[in-house]
């Protein structure tokens, strides 16, 4: 999908329509919950029998045996930077789902 690099949009800080530069936001990694999850897992194992993990790690996750490979299409978050005040905003509502996004 091809998208224009410069678009005219409403800027919240300027409170008017201005020219804005479009950029694709980088995908961020998910955080890990090491400290919170390990004690919880130990407590979870102390059920009626007092040992084990109730089948949590008995096999791979469903994503491992259901489908292999990455999804063909991705969701893109767009960042708009105002040329007047240089403030940037992330467009959350119109999420673009496409295989490839190209800025022209």
C-alpha cells in the first residue's frame, strides 16, 4: 500500500489544520513479567496435590502447534509530525492492515 509522506491533518496543539509529515512507528517488544510470574507459578502449583504446575508447561503453546510462520499482513501505527509546532501524534483509530506500507 502506498501512502503520501505529507498530509494535511488537524493538529491538537496548533488547533488548526496543518501540513504534517507521516512516519511509521516502530513495533515495540512486549515486556516480561519475571518477578511477578514466578512466585505466582509456585503458588499455583500448591493446589490439592501440592506439586506440579497444573499442566501449564506440559506442552507447547497453542500458537506453536496450530499455525506456523508469521502472518502475511501487519498492523501499522502512523506518527504524524506537525511542520509548524514540531509536535508528533500517533494515529490510533485508522489502523492500516497491509502486507507492505510504502511512503511516497
